[in-house]
C-alpha cells in the first residue's frame, strides 16, 4: 500500500486525490497538465509528474505500477518493494539496494529510463539493460522478423515477428562532466592562471 503525501490536480480512480489518502492495488492514478502526485511507499516515495497515469497492482507483497503515460519516478525503493511495468519491460532496483530513478513514456514503444542514485535494471524476456547512477537510456521496442523455416520462404508464408529492445545512452556518466569542469578550472581558469 501507499499513502498520498501531496497532490495537485491529481486523481485516484477518477476522484480528486487528497493528502493522506491510501492507495490500494487496483487503483488508477493520474495527473492533469501541470499537476503532480507524490506517494509514500514504505520508507521511499513514488511520484507522477504532469500529465501522467499509472495503474497500481500488487503481487507477492511487491507494489507494481503499470505506466500508461507521462513521467513516473521513485526514490529509496528496492525491487522487493516496488516494480515499474512498461510495454518495454519491467524496471526495478538492480542490486536490491534502494534506488532513485525516473521513467518517461515517449510513445507507445519508446521510453527514457534514468538512474539518479543506485542502479536500475530493465528486463524484457531474456534481454537485460543495466542503467548505472548518472545514466539515462532511450529505449525502443522494435519488431524483428524471424527467419522463415526452411522451404517456407518460397511458399508465401509470412515470417513471424518477435519484439526486441534497442537502446542508446543519453548521458554517459556524471563523472565525465565533473572531470572536465575540474580540468577546465585547474588548467584554463582565469581565476588561477598558470
């Protein structure tokens, strides 16, 4: 279960969300344009930013949020407490330690996954993507034709399609930016001429 910590232009199953309201499995949550919703989940938090929606569920004591649209974030939650379900796969803490991350749905088969603290794991069937702290990935679900069975290609049989994930890194790591700033300050800074 979760409890509403703050709500602005937000709804719980079509009713106006209010601070202190309890969220149960089966509830749907959404925010209007410019709205936001924050929930306390155990010792952590989950939040929905402007124009976002999720359906809440629970399986074997783990709270699940099926993301429908918008941006959903979470902080200080482990995979034993919380899972995000998306069309591209399941997203959770990678190491069992508390993590702070965010997911933005960009389209029916595309999302951006960001890890701010700790590492996230995106899993879909046998594919896994580890997102380390300071990294963001643009993840897209694409269809890939499976090769036809021997002798079927010439008989006009259509090949089946299987989904696979493709991803590209958006931010390599915060360490590279910090290293450049320090190098610039110590080597080229007008405050400390060499």
